[in-house]
């Protein structure tokens, strides 16, 4: 088994400076993509010296990992806000899909770079595998609730959570690669059908007027 890379101990005397660096990096990634990000541009945008950057981050790969962690936390917050609204499990799951599409649309350049560079090694293993695991773990309790209420067909909830998250990541990648080939509405119709025919009990779909 490949050993996980250990992150060196960094000096982080100011949370404010660290957050300024991350905010500046997010802005620059949105403007020109992560590969084009230059340390001098980042330092200028964050109002720091270039050397100060390395007190907080090991380098560009480490910065990218920390950005993805921050993006993941914010996306999960949107999911949890959506879950607070009334509705069935399948309705809440559909709202999560909408929040995911909104978030990806707002962070197109960063998402595509993440998809193409997710093999970056981190202290938690490969970045793409870590992100998938985090999202799947957050989705699994909702799926288990749906199985308990009979809204979702009984199956392996952990594998289903991984399948749902993996499917979303793949579809939005295709969408962002070639936005003219498919619309957001088309994706949402597919996801609605996936819930109805791929997850709900067969007796429910059979009585849903789709004979």
C-alpha cells in the first residue's frame, strides 16, 4: 500500500493572512484557471510578499489541495442548508443536485482542473479519492433514511452513495468540457429519471403513471 505523504509543519501565525491568500487564489483561478496562477500575481492580490506564501503553504499543489478542502466544506454547507427545507428524501436529494450544479457552474475552471489533477497526493491520499469519500459519506445517511421510509429501494447504501457522487462528477465534467452538447435542464431531467427509475422501489415507479 502506498504511504500517504506527510505534510511538513508550516508557520501559520495569522488566520487572516491565510484566508486572504486562499481568497486571492480562488479569484485568480476563476479568472484564468489554476495552471496560469503565478506566485507573484497571487502575492500582489493577497497583499503579501511572495516569501510569506511559503510560511502557509508548501507550494502550488498544497495550495490547490487546501482550496479543494475549502470548496468541499462550502458545498457541504449548501447541501445541509437544502436539507433543512421540508420535503421527502427524494425531494431533498433533488435539491442537493441543484446545489451541486450551481456550485460547479460558479467554479467551472477550478472544477475542471480538479477533475484532471485529482491524483495529487495529500496527507489523506489521492485528492480525488478523498473528495469522493467525503461527499459519499455525507450523502449516505440521506439514502439510508430514504430506504428506511421506503422511498428508496433497499440496497448497499455506501456503494449507492459512491455511485451517485461519481455519476454527478462525471456528468458535470462532460457538461463543462462541451457546454453546447448538453444543457443544465437536460442534466436535471436525467437526474430526476435516475432517482425515479434507478433508486425508488419498482412498485412505486410502476404506479407513477409511466406505464
